[in-house]
C-alpha cells in the first residue's frame, strides 16, 4: 500500500512543485499572475517563436503522450507514437485503433484518429488530425460580412522495421512517416468591408513532409525480474520538408530517453532542438519535456508531465482506465502561453485493443518447447532435447537460448567422436 502511494505521489510531483509558485505569483496584481510569467523570467521569451507555418503540427492529439507533456518519443508503446516517433510501430505490443478530441484554445478544437498494426518486425500505421475554429468578420457597424472556418489537417502514413532483433537484443527500429498537410482559409474583406473572392485560397496551402525516427530498448540498472527491457533511447527528426508559401515548417530534432526503475513507474525525458530550415539563425530556442507514468492497479494508470519551453510551457496530468479491450485516456493540461492567465484544457482519447496477431501465444509455445528441451537434456535424452530445440527455432529463428543449446549438443557430440577416435588409435 505504501509502495503504491509513493508511486502515485511521484506522478503528481510536477503539480506539487508548480502550484505553490503559481499561488505566490498570483497574490498581487503588481506581480506576474501565472506560472508562465515565472518560467519566462527564468527561460526568457523566444523572439523567434511563431515564424513557422502549420501550427497543427505542434498540437498533440491527446492520449497518454499528452498526459506526459509530450515526453513520449522513447516510450512509443501505444498508437500515440505516430506523432512522436515513427519507429514505434514495429515495437508496438498490440494493434490499436484510437480516436481523440482536444479542446485547444477558445473555440479551437482538434479531432484525431490513428490505427497501427504490427507483423512481427514490420509495423504499419495511419492517422489523421483536423484543427478547426470559427472565422467571423464584422464591419464597423457590427454586421457580419464574412464567416466560415479556418482549418488545418494532417494525414499520416507510417512504416517501420525492427532490425537485429533477438532474444538478448530488442533490435534497432527505424521508421518513417509520410505526411500531407493542408490549410484552408475563408474569404476575407478589403478596406471597404467587401469580401474579396478567392482571398482565402491565396492564404491556403498544401504541403508534404516526413518524419524519420530511430528507437532501441535495453536493460539499465534493472532491479526487478522481467524479460522486458527497462530503458529506451530514441532519435527523431520531425516535419522535414520544403517551405510552404515562403514559410518554414516546424522542423524539430528530438533526442529522448526513458527509464523504468521499478515495475510500475516510467520516467521519460525529451530534448527538442527546433530548426528553421530557411533561416537557421532564426530557429527557436531548444526546449525539453519530462514525463512520469505509473500503473496504480491493473485497470488504472496515472501520468503527469512538465514541458519547459520559452513562452509556451505547460503542465499536464492524466489518467487511463482500461476495461477489457478499451482504454479511456483523459488529460488535464495547464497550458502556459504568453498571456497573463493560463488556459486550462481537457483532452480525451479512446483506444481499442485489436490484439497482438498471436505473438503472445507464439512466444508461450516457444518457451514451452525450449523448457521441454531443457528437461530432456537434464534427463540425459539428448536426441529428444535436440528435437525440441529445433522445433523452437522453427517457430522463432532468433531464440538464442535454443541456438546455444544446439551448439552445446553439437560440441558434446564432436567431443564424443574425438574420444572414440582416440580409443581406436589405442
């Protein structure tokens, strides 16, 4: 009980740190009134912010990844990976279908959908998200002269492959996202409040880009027994492509690391380096994100995170309830943009577990055959042991313990032949 309470408190740590600061700086009108201003005093304002196009690329769909303040590139173990690391699909535990809703700012909303499937070491995924907000223009008399919706959308196709995977090594996963984005602007008026036909299309755009990601997992200072790796590292380049209407895309290089010191707790850290591909000297300042995730019970998990970004920091907390094949993710985010008062928003995601394609049953059968071979070897029945280990490798050619067992049998047989030859010489 005390163990679970400690994990729960660790997940809430970002809030425990920042809420007293917020209270202190909100007591007086003469002081800054939000955590954003406090953080800006430390990290400064980014004069190069807002120089890139397609802001939808920086808005998360939601899910567990947003609950960890987007520190997710090295975790990438659910369908949210599609926004953070394209290499995640070939290491995905199960196929998933997910729907997301995020009420972003004011009347701006974002809808998202993602689907991912894995075939052994090959991962495939697709996703899309759509940002929309009402656009209404009035003249000096308060009469509506133009209206519609400003909207942006992104469609994603993903493929990845896990190279060098074996019993002792999780492999190196390499993935790519091919993305197409659009921006639609309603027609607006001239100085005489007359709608200009086609003016919206002049500000609209269609763009293509790509993400490239690398992911590997390994054991590091592991203090519990489990076959799973407890650490991960990732490197990702996102939104790599040519400018759109003479404006650069929000290209970012991301280096990430996650660590699982105890079974229910994951700590993740992402370092992001924005790159202005048109004018590198106008690139935004680097920023970072720290996320915590914990399994409280078999059906309840909690997560929290802190993103530290000049002029646009955020604190998030979320939870997920898993019922049979459905997981419901709910996140609350304190979004600290450059304004006096913070904006609070809620996102929700629903993930459907579509199964693992029989991988778990196959792994259990592999383990069973290998253990039967060990039992046969211990009983001195080497022929039977060889049979079981060969059958093991038919199911999983990369199951190294079975290879080692066969090598041991082959060496033993060679040694027996050598001994027999010596007897014949005598």
